[in-house]
């Protein structure tokens, strides 16, 4: 979660939702003056009702902007409508991620002419879960090439996770949260069949303590139909539980029926919906 810190306007490097690559982003504070020449920032200077809304502006390589808005469940309708109005100042081609979409918020977004064709489900489950039925090994730097190849075959359809590069993986490995023990690989006859990459968060909106995330999980398409998705998920959850953590989370596309069904059978429930919005007629 991106916390608001008084009096700061900084550039950071961070991954997009569900993405294993870096993008330049900017964090804005809603109750301070910045003196930065940006329409969204200038509008935020006047936003007296938005002191608890988290704004994150992500600049993509194609020159477009993505505004991330994170709301608490009890934020008022006025707070929400004001935040959406401000987000549109990011530019005519900007898209908006609404983290914490509810039916009422969805109705408001549709009334103001925004459309959405993508929703991520943030799911959670209690740990421990049943033990995994397969053996896994820890990731090493020697596995980068094979991992990238499997990832790109498994996510060839994905708008963000596809096109992963070895350089991006090496950059991810320098992050303070990276733990090779939490990056589990499963091989069949010496070939990488799938992986489950986990990540630990000290703070999360769905729990009162640390949580473990199923960060990226995939099965090579040539090994589909063998139940490896469930087995790899259990392997990741087993690692997280072994650290003494009692809550796990993951993000999944809402229209990925097979994955959602698998996670529900493992005890995951939907804790939050995040939806991507744009102006009618613009492709997200």
C-alpha cells in the first residue's frame, strides 16, 4: 500500500498491479502544497475532502498515464466522487485504477461516462492449508532464462505480465523483499513445468499483521491439465505458513474462471475488487 507522507513529492520505482517490471511513478500528498506544475497536483492542493485517499500516478513508456486511487471501505460518496473528478485531470488519455470498487462506486463511474472491461480480484485465505503434493526447489540466478521463457508462454495473453525480460528479473532480485526461498520451482524430467513466486508484506488492508502474497504463479502450457496450478499454489502457501504468517493474498483477473475456481477450492475468498476505468470509446 502507498502511504501518504507529509510534504513529499518524489519519484519512485514500483511495479504495476500484478507486474514484475519497473515503471516510474509519482506519489502525491492530498493535504499539502507542492508547487509542481501538473494539473492533477494543482487540483489536489484544493482537495480538502481527500486527506485519506491515496493517489498514485504511473507514467507508462507509451506516454500515457495511469492514476491509482485507493479507498477505504467507509470512504464517503462525496470523497469518492471528488477523487474521480480530480483523477481525470491527469489527461484525456489517462486510465484510472479504482482499488476498492463497490457496486455504488461502479454505478457512479458509469454515470460520469467511464467504462471498465477489467477487474482484478484481491483474494485472501487463512493459513495453514493442506501440504503440497509436489516437490519444489528454490529459484537461483541460473534459472532466469528458463523462468522467463515459461512466464512468457504462460502469460502471452496478459497485458502486463507478458514480455518479461531477464534484465527485469535481475532488477526484481535486487529489491529488499526478494527471497529466493519464496520463489518455488517445480520440474518434470528436468524441465521447468511451473513456478510460484511469493512476496511478504508487513502491512496490508485485509489483515492486521504481515501477509504473504502469491505474487506470480504459472504453469507452462505444455503441462496444463495435470493439476499443477493447485499444487504450486499449495507449495507457495506452505512456504508462507512456514514463516509464521497466518494470512495469504493474491490477485487474479475476475474473468479467469478456472483460476478463481481453483483458489476458491483452496479457501480463498474475495476481499476487494480493483477495476480499471477509461473514457467511453478508449481501449484500456
